[in-house]
C-alpha cells in the first residue's frame, strides 16, 4: 500500500515569537477562532456548556474568546442565556503580534473541536503550548496523541461538555499540575514542532528518497 510512502511532517511554528513571557492577566481560559458558521466545529458552544458547569465550582472563572465573525452576537446572547455572560469576554480580532500576549495572559488554552472532517492539525494550540500553556483539546486534533503522551495538557471526547469541564477544573484548581503540563507543552513545541525541527525532518526525508 501507499501508507509506507506517506511521511507526516508537522507544521512548524516560531518558538521565538511564541514563548513564555510576562503579560497582563486577561482571564483563565483562552479560546481563539473565527466566529462564523463554517467554524462552529471549533466547539465554542460545547465550551460554553462546560463553562456553565465550571462556574458552579469556580464562580469567577473567566473565558476570553478571541476572534470575530457573523456569529458574534449569537455567541454573546448564548452566553447570556446560559447565565455565563459575566464570565465571558469577547476580545474581537487579535492581530498576530498581540497573540503571544493573550496566550501568556490566560492560564490554559482550550480547543474543543467537534468535526474530524474539518479539524486538521491544530496550529493554534501549538502556539499556546510554545507559550508554556497547558491545552485541553478533543481527540480528533492531529496532535492529540502527542499532548496525551507528553502530558502537555488533556485530551477529551468530542461534544462532551462534562468531561471538558472536569479537565479544565482539574488544571485551574492545581497550580502544580498546570505548571508541569505547561513546561511539557513548551518542551514538546520546541523539541518537535519548531521551524528548525520541521525543516530537519523534511531534509531527512529528501535524503531518504534520493
């Protein structure tokens, strides 16, 4: 078969631009996506349902939602109707040079994607990991296996708001766990997913093909 001829090379990220740095506190949980119909599969509705559960244990929990799009008002109203309006702040479009500030200004990054046909590798969680942040993602993400194996965060089932809530609570309530996961996340991002590492792998495959 063809499977032996297929090499998977992870996308590289700039681990100098995305690195741990002092930043003003923006919130606890960070989520980033385009807020339109197409990107609903990024799972913000599931995250809202989880936040309602989290709020029972952590009443002051803060979710920062980055991104803009046609569903912004819908999400605003949804947060209000779920009783989590005061716990969600919408940051709007975040220019790339400000992104590291947001990753570093929150305690963890969450991407609860719901559609395996649309979700790819997941470059955004990687950027958060490079900033030494633990991540919570669903099992369909391309790098979910690495996150699990290196304990750089938590991997949950798709569309399971309760499991998502419990994972987020576990990290928010345990600073040592968050610190440990964050350190592993940075190590994994630098060791496997930095631009030089991606280039090295491409070069190695070229030499193998000659």
